[in-house]
C-alpha cells in the first residue's frame, strides 16, 4: 500500500509500511484515533492530519492512548475535545471549543458593533 504526497510534478509516492516502521509504537497505536478525530469519511475535518500528528507527538498523546477502549466515557470525550482544540489552536489556553471560540472572538482586533447585527 502506498500514499501519494504532493501534487503535479511534485508528487511523491511513499510506501505506508516504511512510514509505519519508523513510528514509535505508542504513536502507531493512536493513528486510527487520530484519523477519526481529525477528520475522515464519518467525521468533519477539524484540522489537517499533519497538525493533529504534530499535536499528538507532544504532551497531548496521553489523551488518545485509551480512546479506542471500551467503555467510552465522558472523560474520554473531554480529552478528545481538548486534543482537537490544541490541534486547531495550540497558542490559546482553552480546553473546550466554546472556550476557544470565546478567546478567538476576543482576540480579534476588529470591533464589531453588536447593535448593527440583525
């Protein structure tokens, strides 16, 4: 199995088994979770796979290690949300998408007059 990277004349074909052999075992165990959370056929795209992978390679990997195990708990859902928030906007100190939206809105330098919005 292979993976095509790039476009046009800059396309490269990479063998997936070679990639898998270079990954730490801890990281290879969370790849299905990483794929499902960052966007796949059944979920919307939150961030790119590369961004999610970079986030997983930091301290955030601990939140995904048991995601696939039963039972699925509320804490696992919170960890997944935290991971996605950190993957999407690592510079903001936010734990939920609501907190992230609030921080992004208030970090925007554009003034919005709420009285003019219908």
